[in-house]
């Protein structure tokens, strides 16, 4: 299948298929190859813009349509999809270093503690931390392989010695079989469980902010930026395809990626 061959993520595949199902039902009496520009514009306006869907959803719908016509070959590319809406770009929500200390020290459960430590100290997304397998951990090189991150892009992230001590402590008490973090019945730890661990940590830390787990990743990038790390290294560590995505943390400096010091080293966490 085209989406599989081009390494689209499971979530993207499901979203595209759902959107195109809606698209085909709307044009059920028409050959997709005969849809005109005006008809396409009417569909986008009446069922996407007029109904108040977010700019993000509008963009994904347009991407799904374009992907379908690309898949059908060059002759199908005559259809021009209306211009993409611009998403408002807000500043990422982050924690101060003092708040991160309180969050990372909040849990007495070593599994929950390590989960939060790794998310922050490696700048991971929720899906990335739950995807870590034991075989992805390279203690000799002091790195973790992050496989099939956003956009199905693999990367490596350096791991602090401080974090390795927690990994050892965790593995001494738990015996995961495949994934570093597993559920009670085995298998990959759920994204919902990560969210609950994070929210519980916020409560224990006395932090009242309307934020998600991703704020730990934002904080990691921000603290690296504050430490003077070059934007290109931050981009690579975060797994961003373009520096444009990372520019919000911009600060020009030159460092060697291998020698990157994790911001967790400067925190009083135990």
C-alpha cells in the first residue's frame, strides 16, 4: 500500500483513510478524476472551513487529498487544492528548571520516575518513550535509539549518566521483556498511562498549569537553548526535519553533539 511504502505513521494512515472516506462519500456520484477546481473549493469551504474545523485539521485534510491524487499519478495532479490555512504559532508551554526538579522528584515509584526522567532528559514525545525497546538501549555508547519517531524518522539521543543510574535501579526491580516500559499484563506502556503519570506528578509537585507531557520536551529544548547549544544540534536531538520548527529555541553556539550535556545534569534530582 502507498502509505505503508512511504512510511506514513499509523496515526497518519488512519486519519487519511478516514478523511478520504468522507471525501468519497461527499462525491459519491462523481468520478474522482473529474472533480473540478470549483467543486473542490466548495467541498473545502462547506464541510471544512464553514464547520469550524481547526487549521491543523484543514491542513491534514488537504494533505490527504493531495496524497491521494499523487498516488493516482500525474494526470490526476491537474486538480488544484485551495491554499492551506495558516496555523497560529503560539509559544510552547515550558517549565522553569525549578519546576522540572519538583516534577522529576515527585514520584516515589521508580518506574514512573524514570519515565519522566527519560522524557525530559532526552526530549522525547509520548509515543517515543513508549516505543523504546530494550534492544534500543546502548549502554556502551551511552545512547538510546529512537525508532520511527514523528514522520517515521529514526534518531539517536545521548543519555546522561545520572539517568543510567535510574535505569539500573528500575531494571533491578522490574523485568520488562521487550519494551523498556510495559503495562501490567506486558506489552507496550500506553500513552494514556504516561499522561496519568505526568498529571499525577504535577499534582504532587504543586504545579497548576494547563499543560501536557509535551511541555517536558519543550522544556528540554528551552534549557539546552539557555545553555547555549547550537540550533542545528537541538534540531537533531528533537528529530525535527527542518530548523524552522526548532527556531523558537534559537541561540547561536557551536558544540559537538557527542559532548552535549543533558540539562538534567544541572538539576538537583535524586
